[in-house]
């Protein structure tokens, strides 16, 4: 969940009144798009699913993901925007 418009009503429905929501933007930096793709595939929740369906797809998926990441965020270093939403609420 990353939108204030989604979070605030849920907190209000739960009985919170003083609500503070802040979105913080930063950049994620990885030495290469290839390392990022490897980390996302091998270290992500999707790895198990890929292995169950067709383990031969893993290298192909990494290659395609590396290409997409390189095109969008640069090959080396790969610098991508990221953000986090922090919420505080009091009853």
C-alpha cells in the first residue's frame, strides 16, 4: 500500500484520529543492471514460482529484465527512483 488516499481511510476506520503520512523519495543505486536483475530474480519471491513452472526460464528472465532495467535506468551504474510511505497514527 503506497497511496495516502488508501491508507488514511483505513486508519480512520480503525479509530485513529491524529494521522501523519509522509512519502520519502530516494534513489536505488546498483553497480550494474545485470546485478540488479540477478538479485531480483534469485533473491525475490518469484524465484520459487519460476523454478516450479520451468527452471529453464530463469536465465532468459534475467536477460530480459537486465535489458529492460538498462534501457530504463542505465546499465552501469543502474540508478532507479524508489520511495517509501511512513505512517504514524494515534488514538
